[in-house]
């Protein structure tokens, strides 16, 4: 069983956004409460190559910004491009560097960390939900009868930026690491843990709502809001009864990285669970689903791949026979949780890849 309190590594993507803007800002920014993974070291070198001065201490980073006077053209590969929000973020940064306005419209708000950081650094912007009230069913029916499209959408408008104002900042803990701990506590009998300072932004941390839909016993304690930032502690207890659920594309948009952990919990849920992916995420999620499928089948879990996602039927017990995560760290965390729940004799093959992202995470749960 798992007991006690757990602290997390800092949420990487949010931290990179914050540190990058700090390197462009006018003045000195201090980011407090940093618990860095190995990837943070390479990003520190990147910020220095921009011309920023860094003073990295045990739990804080002081960054003296360049006021947009960078040493060289910037490589934005760190932003990524595998998902639409990453492409949106790259375009925002390009507009930021060129002093141009930015506009976009999205049906679902997904990972708005960069937009929130821009607001924190004094940028004039608007990030709002536009459209009819979802509760106004009469208005929606009347619009449909008239042939009028009545869709809600998120609109982002950012004015040209001349300067960023340095700020003291705090970036909360990793959603993915917290989700792994929550998964372990939910399926291991007798467990009760407190996960501290977890990022709870609704455009990023949808995994906890998804866990609760399956029946997980997760409660938010000590919730904090500062500006657009939201974080808190999570109390997680062992869940005796889990129920299979259907997860549509909208519900999975804000937890794409954590879907393997959600699928692992569903393995012990009564009935069928269906994971229907948003169209833009199929290529991103397919490799993980294929690895899960092979491992779940070998463990006696009835499951299947289909064009739009993944389906499985929960079972009381599994037979973990030489699980192999194929070098995928998130899948590795999911399989490790299943392996420990079933008291597997062999460790997950390739589990060492987790150390590159979350060092000692496996060891600190005593498993």
C-alpha cells in the first residue's frame, strides 16, 4: 500500500514557457519552488545562448532577461509540433518576436500555459469563450431550426508586444507524475496519499476528472488561485469499485499524455471503457495505444484498437507476463502500476527510460 505525502517535479512545459519569457523580459525574474528534472539543464543552456543570465539555486531560478536583445536567431524546436496547441504556441512566439499581433480561434481550450504566462508578464491579450450559454437549450434549438451555426469557441487575441515585465513566478508540480501517483494509490489496496502542489489548470489537468469518472477517490485540498494559475493538493484513497466509462474526444483533449495511465486504471474497472480520440491526436496517441494493446492482451485483458481510439474491458485480476514499454516513459509508468498491483515477478522491460524524465519516481513510492 501507499501512504504519506509526495512532492512533485515542476511541470516541464509550463516551466519552459515561463523561463523563456523571463529570458526575453526587461529585468530579473525569480521562479520559485523549482524541482528540476534532467531536461531543465539543457534548457538552461538554451536560455544562456539567448543572452540571458541565470543564477540557478537548489529550488529557484533567477533569470536576468535580454529585453528582446537576443544573441542569435532562436531555435523553437523545444515548443514541439505534434499537437495543434504546440503549433499555436510556436506561432504566438513568432508573432511575439516580430512585434506582430496574434489571433486564433479554437473549439476546445487545450493547454493554455503560454497564454497565461504572457498575461503574467504584462502582455495585453484576450482569451475568452465566445458563443451561446451551454445551459440555454432553447437558444440552441432555435438556432438549429434557423440553420444558424451555434458553436462555442475560444478566441485569443494578443496585441503586439514591445516589452515583457519581469515577474516573480511559481510553477506547480507535474500533472503526469501526479497522475501516476494517483493511479497507484487508486488501485493498490489500503492506500491513502497526499500529492502536494499539483497544477490544476483545466486546459491541462483533465486526467483527474477522467480518473474520478471511473470512480477514483480523489479530492482537492488547499486549492490556490493566483491570477490565471490554479494549483492544490490532491488527497487520493484506494478505490474499491471502479466503473468502465466512455471517454469522448472532448474529455480526452486535456489529458492526451496521460491516457495510458487512464487506460491502466480502466483495466480494473467493471465493464467496458472506450477512448475516442480527437482527430488531431490520432497520430500522436497511436504508438502508445499499440504498445498498450500488446501488453494488455498478453496480461489477459480483452481490448482492441480501432480507427478512432481504443477499447478495453476491465478484469478482476491480470497476469503481467514480461511487460515491455518499448522505451515509452508514460506507458512505462502505466505498466509499472499494473505490474505492482498484480505483484508481477519481473520488472517492466525498458522501465529505465522513466529515469530520464522523472528520476527516482519509481523508487520513492517504495515499489
